[in-house]
C-alpha cells in the first residue's frame, strides 16, 4: 500500500455529455488522435533521421522507376530494398508518432527499433553499392543523371539508417540492454 498515490482524482460524466461534445463525430475522432500524437518526437533527432530516410528513399526509388531499370538485374535488388524499407520506415514512423509503444507493451521497442535500423542500414548499404556500380552503363543515355542522383539519395539513406541504428543502439543501452524491461510490469 506504500506505492499507492496519496491523491487520487477521478472524472465522471453524464450519459449526455458525450453526445453534446459530438461523441462519434469527426471532431471527437481528431481530438482523440491529437491526444495520442507525440509532438516531442517530431522535434527529436531520431524523427528527423527517419524523415530523411523516408524522403531520400522515396526519391531514390522514384528516380530509378522513371528509367528503364529492368535492363540491369542489380536495379531489381535496389528497388526491392528501397520500396520495402520506405514502406516499413513510414509505418514505423507513424507507429512511434502515435504512441504504439504505450498500446503494444508486449513488444520490446528499443530492441526492435535497433534491430530494424541496423538491418536496414546493412540492406541499404548493399543497395547503394549495387546502384552506384550500375550507373556506368547509362553513361551515354538520357537516364544517366537519374541513376546517378538515385545513387546519391541511396547513399544519403544508407547514412541516415546508420545514424538511426547508432541512436537506437544508444537508446537500447540506456534502457539497460534488456529486452524484457518494457514487458514486465513493476
């Protein structure tokens, strides 16, 4: 009983109060969404790195998709990595932004995010190298600039994923390096 807070407040409402505020209306839904949105996350360095990953990944795969990338098999790998990680990073960004850590408490978030970013950094490094090595055949064509720009944005994405992996590792170590710290109730 020593852990019980000394002051407890409760709020009650009448059955009609929800309908007077617009209960199931769109304004009630958006108010609920903004209550869960973590605005401080958007201003953090991990969020900025994730936005760089999303934007540079989008630019990379859209530049490659606008060229005849099926000529070289290496671009199939680059497209697979770029599109897949772009989708997964976008989903992860919005999950963190809307507080999925508080809803899905059974997932060890620091370890999961660290593993994701480290794997993505390795995959993006291999995709960047494949992209950079495959630019030369397009040298005398109209698409050379697009493929070279795609290689540049691939390098930016690889560096951003590496930075995110490092920051995620530091967060994991600060959490104690224990996968079960967020899953065990105290």
